[in-house]
């Protein structure tokens, strides 16, 4: 038996929640790159923490960007979310 197409589509609230999560993730990625460009996480010349610090600084920057988004961010996630909702119509 073939399932109707409507049963395979996600419900609207679930779909909107997924779009919101995607929009927040995109803002976090954007903020991560901006923080890297600003020099956050770079080891100062005189006080280097070694190769381990360099390897894990990207994780720290990513978490900081995620925390910024959860605290409201730049408003980019909201704009992305609205754009994604418009595309769904």
C-alpha cells in the first residue's frame, strides 16, 4: 500500500521549528567567522599555549558564537527565518 503524500510531510510547527534552528545555525556560523576575523582565539606571541590551544580555540569560538545567538545575536537569524518562511509559501 502507498502512503498518502500528506502523511510524509512534516507538520507545520515542526517545519517552522526546523527552519528556526537552521536560521540560528547560519547566524552562529556567520558569527564564528566574524570572531575569527577579529582575532578572537589567536594566541598572543609571548604567552602561547602550544599546539593544543590552537587546535581547540576553534571549538571555543564556535561555542561563544552559539551563546551569542542564544542571547539574541545580531538579529540575522530572525531575518533568515522570515526569508525561509516566505520561500515555503
